C-alpha cells in the first residue's frame, strides 16, 4: 500500500491540501477539476452569489445527477426546475438568518 501524502489543490481560487495515495492522485485531480468547473459554471450563471451557496448548489446538482443516473432516469427540464426550487429554498433560508 502506498504512503498517504498531502496534495495541494485549488477550487475556485481557494487552496486546499487533501490526503491521498499516489495511486489515488490522478483521480483526485480529475475530481478537483470537475468540481471546480461545476462550481465556476454555477457562479458564472450569476444566479448564485457566495462560495458557500455555490458549493451547496453544486453538491445538490451532483447528488441529483448521481441518484438519477443510477436509476437511468434523467429529465433535464425536471432537473432545472428542481435546481431553481432548491436555489429559492436556500435563498430563503439564508435571508431568514
């Protein structure tokens, strides 16, 4: 088994150190790049402001896509409606604090 080392990564301009083995490193880098792109896409849409909200929306989108890909059912229009609904709920939750 390989030694676990810290790998420095950047997501939306923020630096993180993540522990992984040398064998896991390419997969980690791919995941970081994928996540960074998804978060930047949401940020660039202009509908979500703040890194925390962008991260939550990205997590919700990815979780929804993952769960639906397992069942084989993907309806893009439904995904968009759900995302808008989740975004509204998050905005309401943050504004009530």
